[in-house]
């Protein structure tokens, strides 16, 4: 994981809270994906992504958040809320149409009681052991496909990226 960013997590009542400290990026998105999938399998249905200390996010991280919402829908439903969104991150979420896929709390009213507890209850997320290049490529591809499915505009926006990633992944698998 990127040394300059941390992922803090904690279960607060009926909510799984995840705070990004530093850039939300492809390096830490696989940790986010794994911890959230584990929580979904355990029955958790409410997720909060706290971006108070996250200056920006890359497309893989945004696709990972989108994939969380998709996974919840496929596993009985739930709620994904993004809180403490700065102007840059709000613009990223809305320009990709993710404000229609994720609940973006711009006024600070969501999960008020849990916000008070989050500061003292979060712990460092377990870091994923080093992943192979093929697994990383599969994750990045999956994240971009999730973004493409989020809106018609995204499908054309990420078509070339997805084509490149599919070709690159095919080459990596052929080399193994």
C-alpha cells in the first residue's frame, strides 16, 4: 500500500466506517475492496466512506467504491454513504455520475451519532500482502468496468482504458 495513505476502519453500531487518510488510489483500493467484501459476507449492510482527510481519488479507487455499491445490491441491498467530501472529490463523484450510485452527504447530516464515535473507534486496516501483477491488473480492470456501468458517459470515457487493461491482462496471463 502507498506509504503516504492509510485506511482506518471500524464497526460503529450498524455501520462499517472506513476513513481514507491520504489519496484514495489503486494502491490502497484493493485493501478497501477486501475489507468491505469480508464485511458484506459477515452481514454488514451499511458502509460509510469518510473522505475528510482524502484530498483526491483516482479512477480505480472510485471504481472500487462503485463496486461496493454493486456488491451490496447483489447481496440483498444496503447503504453506501460518502461523507466529509471536499469540493474536488464532490466534483469527481458527480462528473462520473456516482452521486446517483452512492449516497453523497454534502451537508453533513448522515450518520450524525456515528460521526462522533468514529474519531476514537477506528483502527488501521489490515494491509493486503503484496499482490501479484495479474491480481492488481484484474482489480484495476474490474474497477473501471464498474465505473463504465455506472453511467453511459462513463462507458465511452473509459472504453480505451478498459481495452488496454484487458489486453495487458491477457498478456500477463499468457506469460504465466
